[in-house]
């Protein structure tokens, strides 16, 4: 069975991926967000918790039974190997669930798969037909992330250092969505992309038929 035409949505921290995904969702586009899947896997009773507890101990588990995201974030910021160990647990599970959800979609049109580390990981490239990068200047990323998450500048810069450079991300893009203007401009640009992707999805379906 062929899967639905899929757009991989990515961008650096603070670029506005969530806002863009919400706007596509309002147009009726199915959204599969790997960050949402990660939270589900690490909430109380989540499938990833036994492996996380075994690898990191009870200090990163809240009394509720969920992973303590604040404590884990501090841990991996100070220990690069800890980050790699966590990724080795989570990323295969996240990708498998994202693939399952994508394959479960039915009907015409296209879907959007939101993957913040799409370029960095590389393993998602075969799941998407096009890569859409949400882009803005790094100073704007920094300001937005600090304001949104309540993090200090040093912590946001550390996250940015994990991610590929803006230039490398743009080099992997099939489409670029500039998110430096107001919401009206962003909504108009998304409308244009939506029409483009609908057309491409229809063409892809005809070729399969």
C-alpha cells in the first residue's frame, strides 16, 4: 500500500515550526509531530520509560511516573554522551510510531511530518517527499525561544549548537518558509504552499494509479 504524499517540516529552535504546523492543520492537513510522540513516550506509563529508567536511574523520573524533562534537559546539556544515550532510546521509537501514523492515514491530499532534527538525523528523509524549512535569523530564533520557553540565553544557544547551522539546513530544503514577518504574511505564504502541495499530491497519486 502506498503512503500519503508527505512534507517534512523542520527548522531550528524558535523558528516557528509549531505555529506553521497549526496553520496547516487549520487548512485540514493531517499533522504528525515527533515532539508530540516523544512526550507521549515519556509520559507516565509511556513505552520509553522502562529503558530510560534503566539507563539513567530514578533521578530523572518524576513522582508522577513521567520523565522529568527539566532535569533530563539539564543532564544532557552538561553531558554529551548522556544526550546520545537518550537519543539511542527515543529516536527509533519515535520514528517507528511516526511511520505507523503516516501509513494509517487514508484519503487524498498530503500530510505534514514535523521533525525538528530532520536534517541532523537523516533517517527521516526516506519518509518524506519534500523538506520544508521554516527559517528566520538566528537572533530571532534566540529571542523567540527564550521568550516562549523561559530559558536563559546560554541554554538556548546550547540547543542551537546541537543543531546543524542555518546554512546547512537551508541547503537541504526543497521549500523555504520565511518566518520573519507578521502572522498575516505567514498565513498567506502557507496558503500558497498548501495549493502547491495539493497539486503535487494529486500528481503523485495519478502516477501511482
